[in-house]
C-alpha cells in the first residue's frame, strides 16, 4: 500500500512503520530499512533499539558505526538514545572491547552528562564483569545517581558473588534516605541468603514488613529462600502461613525445596499434598527437588510416591531431567546421572528398571532441550 501511494518516500510514515515492526520482526524491519535512501536519526535509533532486544544484538554496533560515518558527514548528530541502545546491544552480546570504544565516543561527544547514558554504561560494565570500572563510574555519578544506578551496581556485585558489597551498598542507600524498589529488596535478600547471616536476614524481614513489601509474592519467595539457606525452617514456614496473598506455584516450590534440602522430606511431601488441595498442580521443578532429596537420603517410600505421581501426570521425563546437576554435561553423561538417581541409589533395582529403560529409549533430540 505504501509503495502504491508513494508513502515510502515520506519519512514520517516510514518511521512509524519501522517503529511498529522492529520489535516484532527485526529481519523484516532491516529489509525495510535497507530500502530507505536517506534514513534519519529517528530511523537509525529505531533499528538500534530493535537490535538491542532482538536475537541479533551484535548487529547493533555495526549499525552504530554506520551512523558515526554519517555523523562525520554532518548528515545528522547522534543523541543520547543512540548510545543507550548500542550499549544495551554490547551488554547483551558481551562485546567488551566494542563497549569500551562506545564509552570513548560518549566521553568525546559529551554525552556522559546524560544520566541514562551513564546508567547504560554502568549496566554494560556490570554485565561484562568489569566491576572495578563499574564502581568507578558509580562514584563519578555523585549526586546524579538515581535508584537505577544503585540497583545496577548492586546487581553487578551480586553476579560477581561480592555479597558483602551488596549489603554495604544497600545500607548506604538506606542511610541516604532514598526509597527502595522491589529490585533493590530482591537483590539484598539474595545476597544475605548467601552470606548465611541470620540476624541480618531477620532485620531485612522486619524492614520489608515495615515498608509494606510482604504483599509481593517475589519478596515473600525471596524471604523464604533466604531463611531456608539459613536453615531457619520455622521462620520460612511462618511467613508462608501468614501471608495474605494468593500463593502461586513458585512460592510452593520454594518452600517444598527448603524442606527437601534440609532433610524434612515427610513435611515436604505433606506440602505437596496441600498444594494439590489448594488447586495448584506441582510441576517438574517441584518434583525434581523432591526426587533429588529422596535419592540423596535413600527415602524410598517418599520417592516411590513422587515417582508414581509424576508418571501419572506424565511428567517423569521432565522431573528426572531436572535432577541433572550441570546443564553443559554431555547427553550420555546426563543419562547416566539420571539413571543413578532415585530408585537406583536406593538400591531398588527392580522398581527403577522402567525408569532406566525409558531413559535409554529417550531420543537425544528430546533430551537436549531439557538440559539447556
């Protein structure tokens, strides 16, 4: 229609078309873009944004270089949105040296004065594991810092397993009197769980209660997981029982996993039954944790009950595959690990024969996606 009416030569409708299709089909958007004789800055930025969220983020920097060439010819000037998008592409594709080059261009062009560009750089360094550079950039922000800046650096510390620094940063944020978000709370709860600091975990629990975060299921799940890592089973169960929001499968899975990993298998099984009475169906994640715990402890009776249930629900393939400890192991190794689980480790060879035979007959093409 646009070709017939000549609208393909008018920038405004072309820009609208690109904006619509680049988030849905980046390849089609690229075909449209290539037909535009003189794309403007908005069109370039639209394509950059599309690449930054697509399965081909590495094409973003290449397009950015093309934009820079046009910038040198003074056809148009780059803006802050250009840098935000290309830095997101560098982050997603982990192109460290390309990102460092973009940072240099940011400094030379003066766009380091924009907070959203600074935060994009901070995210890039955190994702790529360049924590010292991220910390330096955070310090340079000074009074410009917003909650996104704090959360981004906390996330970087968390990914780098620097849990003490996550907690220290949270304390500093709280002392500054800044409001926190769900992302902030989830990050520090995860860090405290890894630190195994019970008293600090209890303080965070009270803080979440004070600021009204216990109405959020993600926060409740994080608290239960944290108490579980501290082996504070009763505290985890009390939170679960006292919350006034509808529980979802993820929350049930979290508490069942806490019981299973701490050796309370009968209680975990009771939770599984309660979960079914609550109208929710256990999924492969629920059952894999229970089967793994049964395998480790030799709890044959409970393992048999879970096994019967997963076979009844036709979930056995997924539940057993979920017990593989590392997703990058070869398929044959994965099969062998799964064979040794549950009944085999409980020395009940006859009862486990059907499971082993089903694993032997499993097509590698079917098994492979389960290990990713």
